[in-house]
C-alpha cells in the first residue's frame, strides 16, 4: 500500500469518528510532519525488503494532541494522548507489533512517559522535534539521556544546548524550509481579495486558538484604527485559522484562511507569537510579535521559564531582531509605533530587519529536511 494513500485513509477514518471536533493546529502540524517524513521512507526501505503501512490514532482531550510513530516491517503506528488509557493502549499496541524502531514526534508530556514505559522492550527510540527543555522543565534532559537513543532537533541552537548537557543531538534543518509553492498566482490572489499591490498591506495573524484570538483581537482592531490615521491607504489582510471565530470584522478587512498565502502577499505583519513568526522570517516579511496571557498565567510563565527572548526568530538569532510586545506592552500605541516604519519600504527600521531575517532563514537550513531526517533514522534502524 502506498504510504500517502494509507495516511489519508487512516486520517479520514479518524476524523469521521471525531467529526464533532475540528483538528487543532498542533495535531495537524504533527500529522503533516509524520506524513512528510514517511514520504522519504519507501525508497530506502526497499533495499531492506520492508513495506510500511501507516495507521493514525489521534484522540482529543483538553486541546492536547501528541503524536508518536513506530516503524517496522509492515507497520507504522502513530498516536496517543495525555490520558492514561491511551498510554496503556499505545503501549499494548507496541508490545503486539514489536516494531524495529519507535519515532516520537513532539509533545513531550505524553511521549517521554511512553518512552519510559516501553524502554524495557529494548526497541530503539528516536525523538523528532525535541522537548523545549531550554525554556522550561530542564529535568526532561535526564529523561532523554535515559530513554532516548536518537534525538533530532528542528532548531539550530538546540544542538549545542543539549550537547552541553550530555545529549547528542542531530540537526538537519527546520521543516518550514521544505514549504511547497502555493497553488495560486500572485495576480489571482490580489484579484480575489481586491488588493492593490502598490499600496501597503498589513497582515494580521491573531492566533490559531480561540482563547488567543479572544485576548488579541480587540487590540488588533484598535491598532489598525490608530495606524489608519497616519496611513489611510493601509490595506488589511487577516490570516484566519478555520477553527477560530473573529468578531467583529470591519468591512474593509480581507480574510484568508491560508496563512502562508496571506504572509506571501504582505508588506509587514502583526503576529501572535508562535510558528508563524518563522514563516514570516522565511518569506522576508518584517514583523512585530505580540502575545497576551491572563495575569495569573503570565506570572506563572515568567516564574517557570528561563529564556531571554520569546519570539523564535529572536531565539534563533540570539538577538532582538523583531519587537516583542508582550502582556502590558501589547497595546495599540506600542504596536502601531512598531509597525508603521516596517510598512515604509524605505525606512531604516525595515532595511535593518530584512538582512537579519535572511540570516535566520539561512540558519534554518536548506530544502530536503525531511529526506535528511528520514535517512538519519534509517541509518540507525536494524530491520528484523
């Protein structure tokens, strides 16, 4: 069976069983990571005379969507959730399948527990997209040393950080570098949204979770209102996740559910802190990063994290490349003041930021990330 066909068959079956729930960006991203990784497997596996089949098992609980993969002759199983019965079922499945390799993807809250429970089975374990122990819960480094056989990072600075703590980490680039061309021409996109490419376009990315949008949207609206006083010709395009609701939406705002298409068309962007910041960097779109938590969550976050920057762009550069407007600094006056110069093609602020974004992009590696990761995993896999 073709890997791609088996993936979509399993995924569609799962969504039919869970039609009341829309998949979050987390589960969608991890499923895509798994599928793309496996696309590179068949050519190499043929030499080992093995055939792979993908089975997807994703369960939703309180917005948590872990993913794990087992790799063997005849079977690849993915799934799990942060509840003990799913951990038990996943463990039982692994014992039954007896895979040659286990690949854990992201979500350390589940996957490190799983690694601990199955280590006695003596099945080699690869971890792809590592726990962000450099930000919080550094004790997870000890668990990785004890239970993980191969660690593969998607951020360049993680290799040295983990190495200094005794964990050997491989880095082959970030998956975003493997982004495919969008299925629409620039001209068609501008016509569809009635945009004038001669005038500045501000991209708004308020978040992919409803609670984020609820905290951010009013401030986004106030910011644009303030900017329109200085720049009345400003056009506004919102990259809206399909699973969130935006209210109110001014009549002149344009809505695009494909965030990457929105980013590609923009002059500058106001971005909720997250992976979209890297997408903007890769496409050389100047940006301002913002985020707001409820006050108690903010106090807790400050107490348990140990990082100099919040935006991934800044973390990779180890420099203040983009403005971070967090918590009380996320207000319309501050955001407008940071954004207006970035919308001016001749401003010093824009000219200073663009080469730094290009440097971040170079640090994220060259295309072919999934192929290099798959090769590295297969080189460490002995098929029975």
